[in-house]
C-alpha cells in the first residue's frame, strides 16, 4: 500500500532530511516571532474549514463530522476573531493578501453570506480582494441555487473533488456523491460564472484497474474545466480505511501499475489540450493553476482555522486541531497555535527548490538567487540536497540549461515518489500527531 514507508529510498530520505520539532508556544511570543519573520510583503491566506457530512475512507486531513449549522456559525465567528488578532499583530508591516484559499474538510458547507463575511474581514485587515478559491464536494454543488449563492459570496475558483467518474471507484474511496452529481456540479459552476474550475481525480484506488483509470482521464478531459489534478490514494495510519488495506480486505494496484498510471495521466491529458503545470496538475489556461501546495512549501502563508498550518518564510506554525479549543482560544483573544518552530535559511531554500523542481517541474536559478539574495550553488550546493541533485542529473532525471533546472520525462515518476514520500512523512504526520492532543508540549516529525 502507498503508506509513508512504501517509497523505498525516498521514504528513507524524507524521514531523515525533514526532521523537525514543533514546540508548544506562549501566544504573545509566537505573535512576535510571526511578526519578525515575514520576509515578503505579499502573502497568501489559507482558511481551514474542518467540517464534513461524513468521513472518506482515506482522508488525511483535519476533519470532523458536522453536528449542526449552529456549529458552523460559531466557527465562522471564531475565524473572524483570529483574522482580527493577526490584523492587529501585523498591522505595521503593510502586508497584502494576494491569494485566499479555503480547504478542509468541506468549505462548500458554508453559505455565501458566511464566506462574504470572512472575506470582508480579510479585506479590512489585509487589503485582500473579496474573492476566494475553495475546495468543494460534488454533492454540495449539484443544487444550482447553492452554487449561485457561493459565487455571490465571493467564490471565484473551485477545486471540485470528483475523484472518479466510475461508481465502483467512488464506493471504494468511501465517497458520498454520484457520477451524476459531479457532472451536474461542473455544469452548475460554469453556469454560475465561476472563473476557474479544477477537478481532482484519484488513482491507485482499491480495486481500480489501469483501464478504469484511463477511462476516468478520458471522461475528465471531455469536461468543460480549466485544470485536472491527479492524486494517488495515499494511506495514512489514522485514516479509517487503513485497517481495511492492512488486513487485505481492500487492495491497491501494484507499484508497476502506479508508474503506468502516472505516465498515462501525463500522456493522455497533454494530448488533450492540457499543459503540465505541476507533476500532478494539468491546465487548459496558460498561466493559471489552482495553487495551494506551493504556498505551504515556500511561504509566506498565513493560515487561519482549526488545523491550519502557516509559514512566514522563517517560522512555521500549526494551529490547534480541536474545534472547541480553537473557538475558546479566539474568544480569549489569543493565537490558537498548538506548536511552532523556526525554519532556517538553508531549509527555506531547499523547500523552495523542492517545490519548484519536483512539484512545479522547473527551478529558475535567477528567481532563486533574487528571492534568497544568494547564489543557488553557494547556498545549497554543498548540502545533501545539492549532492542529490548532481546524482539525479547524472541519472537523467533532471537537466540544466538556460539558467534553469528542469524535470525530465524520465524523472517524472521519481518526482512523484519524492513528493508523496514527503507528504506522507511530514504534513500527514503533523496532522496525525496534533490530532492526538490539543496542546502538546512537543511534537517530533516524522
């Protein structure tokens, strides 16, 4: 199964190269650290909405079953309080929020009015535009009136969790929507005037065949969408489907099929008018992609909400992963940070380079040198990462020309292994460990 141990050498590297310790913090000290470590004035904002109507079998995120609409209303007010706290802390920096994303959980459970209220609060404190990109479930958007309500609230981009156009695959993933819900949602989003639509697809689902994956890609390419993002089904130990895979009651395709599925997406979508913009993302709109991972890796990113993870560029923090504790903290006027750590210049540079090269497919050395005000070779060339790049270049997985280091077709599958080994061993482990206890003294990753 595709768990955190299954990527061989790259799992071994992820467990050692990205070791980190998050420590409990005093909110006032954390406020100063956040203030003092912002290195840029244009920032992104991420808002986590942890509520779901159910739990998918392999969900690796901070999520909780919704109990009532009142629970959501209280949470939205807590979000506004947290935004105001940060607004006061960072007021003198003149930060401008240039991108706002809502993830979850299920942000599409919010009403347009609730989203508008959050955006108005962001605009008040951070000069943000009153629009947002959200993740959504098809079953929430199959009702046309719901979609128009969200657009009226400021939703401009939507990443729709289609996952598959095959009923059997949807069932194996524990999804609650139907194929018809997905098709209707796409139609409704276009009719309502959403600017950009991304759909997520999942492969390596239990029981899924290579031919079924090909058919999913073909159907997806026929839809009126701007981007298609393809994710493997990752297995975390805290997902409810873990025991089903571990016991053999459900089985994922083998690793050779995994590789074939990666290259199938590359070839079929590239030949259907979609440009590769990430190792897993393919866009019809030149210059646009649904951006979330880049901000998490590179910063600067202010994260709001229960379970949010922020990164200033020099300081990374994890918000408490309990809704009641999150609400209480904001009511008391304190930052709801459960753990934080400093990120030094070398790690920041490596995070940026990994994001650009192994996720976005290309590292522009001039852009790197400008961002870090140091030469790439001098800053990271002698590190273990720099040495690994030389080996990957010799193997033909990357190439350098014109001041850029680029991923090759041969290196695409290796990039996937690097990416998913990191995801499973770092952010997924953070979620797993911070879900165990609201306010731990110390959390070691992985």
